[in-house]
């Protein structure tokens, strides 16, 4: 039982280290850029893309490259 606690602490410490390294490795030019990259989210099983409309309803639809199929990760 004591061994498990040590493993959990090590995993938690490793996660914190990864976050710290990620923050350090971001180039200054990327950090200053306020525009976020957008991408399409596609369901590999159906071939449909995540879509939405002006009423903020979200659904899947055939991929068309439209602005309502462009998503920004947060």
C-alpha cells in the first residue's frame, strides 16, 4: 500500500514537470500571438465533421470546410 502512494506522487510530479516544460518551451512569438489555430474535427467512423450554426447548436454534417466547421481548442 505504501508503494502505491509513492507511485502516485511520482506520476503527479511528472505531470507538473511536463506542464512546466510546456510553458517554458513556447516561443515568445507564439505567446504574443492572440490568434488561436483552428481545425476541423472529423469523426473517422462516419466521415462527418463537427458543425454548428448561428443558434449555437452543435451536430455532425458532411465536411464542407465552412466557418461553422472550424474549431479552436481551449
